[in-house]
């Protein structure tokens, strides 16, 4: 699902809201998650899952075009862990 499909699904479920309002709610939702992760925090949505960050150590990489060894700096990357209800739902037969 892409962002526009999410907006359409929300508009269908909430016919009393204008599309601008729905778009603003989605923007605020994702912005708040991004802010919390950028601050090193964690976002937990019960029944869905938890977003957090993980640290990646610096390492040596290789330029695929030239074969030259390059230093890849350490960084933080987003991480998602599905909640129990989500895992059950995904594996239901």
C-alpha cells in the first residue's frame, strides 16, 4: 500500500472528514513517529508493532564498479518488530 491508497481508504472509512483533514492527520502521525525515532525513542502501537532504531557499526565496504575498498560509517537505522496480534493475523490459515 502506498500513501495515496492509505488516504483513499481512510477517506472511504470517514466520509464526514474532508480529504485535507485526512491528509493532515496522516502527516502528523508519520511526522511524530519520525521525530520520536530521530530522538532515539521508541513508538509502540499495541496490536500492530513497535518502531525503534538500531545502531550499525562502521565497516569496510566495496565499490561494486571499481572493486575499491571504502569505509562505510556507522549509522542508526529504523527497525520494526511486529506485535503478537499482527503475527497471529499474518499466520492465520
